[in-house]
């Protein structure tokens, strides 16, 4: 097989409606790119006489209207620019992530670093189905992790530490889930309503609400498209390393069990998701699995 045909078959090269042209999708984990890299992509696009660039929903940049005869040259230039050709077919495609704790006031985890680590381990791996991975640093879910084949949501659980709650009600006002009420002059949390966003912790003017520590809810089998489906909760772990380990095990499981030609969300029961959930819990150290605590430590 000739080299140009190998380049053509990469998932980040997409044949356009006019088959005389193709679109090149780049690899940009979490959508984080330096100004110099953007200028480099623009220069490469100019050399192709591309009419514009396209920012995708998976946080990558596409160069349209590319002559397939120049793929090898452009692939080399994009690689040297630090933005190599990406992935789009039945592979692990570009990992998306929100800004995380570096910039977002609602964030509970460092979503960018986690996305980069998962990209390093798994990006471009050939699969029987397309695997989209999305990370959100809080339950606001800006990247829609529950609508991806694999999703990670950063959460923190509030713990009321020993101390005299003034019953000021600030946490009640800030809680969008109505999970906190004032009873007998102190705040009381209803764990069944709490989504573990951490807003109440940040709102307490007397710092009597603390965090149980960041943790990572991992879901599997979500989908967008014509018939959206929310992913199923797999496991919650308490470190970014454990989260990356679980995602890697999920990808290995999908590679071994899933059939091509169907979305992962349509196959979960057939490929024994519940059994896999039990296997995951047995393979992850108990110290890495998050277990909810009593939200009232003053008792």
C-alpha cells in the first residue's frame, strides 16, 4: 500500500461532499492550543488556499477544501506544529474538557490535565465503535459527559464540620437542588437531592461546610444524535489517576466485547455492562473508590 493511501485512511481525514476535496481534523486534547499553534494552523490553511477554518464541537480545528494529493505534506506540517491529524472514525477521538479549576469558579477538578493524560494513553486507538470521552469539572456538565460513550464528572460532597452553624441560610439560597434546609437553627443536607456540585461549600460565610475531597463519577454508554441517551453510572473514584485507569479499562472492555456497526449505547446489556461494573470494582483498589460520608460531622 502506498504512503498516500495510508494517510488517506486516517480518521482525521474526511472526504467532503465534493470527493475532489477532503477536510483535515486536528488533534487538540481538551481544545487547549497556544496562539503560536493557531497561527501555525492558519498558515497551513493559507498554503492550502482553504476558505476558512472550522471549530468543531469536539474542541478541534478543521481545515476544509484540502487537495488529497497534499495530505502527506500537510500531515507533516501539522505534526511539526504540535497539532497532528486527529481522529473521527471508529477510534478514540478527541477528548473534550471544560476549563476546570484553572479558570472556572464552579470547577471541582483539574479537567484539562486529566484530558491530556487520557489523550496520551488512548487517543486514536482503533475500536469496533467510535469512543467519545468528555470531562466536566462539575455537575453543570458543560461538556455533556453523560451524553458521551465515556464521561467523567468532577464532584465534591459537602460535610458540615463541628462548629456552631448560625443558621444564616446562605447555603440554602445558593443550593439549586433544594437539598439544604434549616432545622432547629442549623443547616441539614438531604443527600438524596444533593448533586455534589460544591456550591454550598463555597457560599458558606463561616466556612463550616467542608469538602469530602474531589471525586470522579465515570459513566458509560451515553449518546447524542437522533435518539439521545444518558450514560449509565459505572463507578466513582477519588483521584485523577484512578479515573484515567478506569477509562483505560473501559476502552479495553469495549475493544474486546463490542460489535462494529452499532453504537455502544445500543449494546450495553448484550456485552454485560452490569458484570463489567462488578469487575471494575474488583480491579480498582478499595482505597481509590469513593465512598460517601455522613454529611453531618458535628454529630
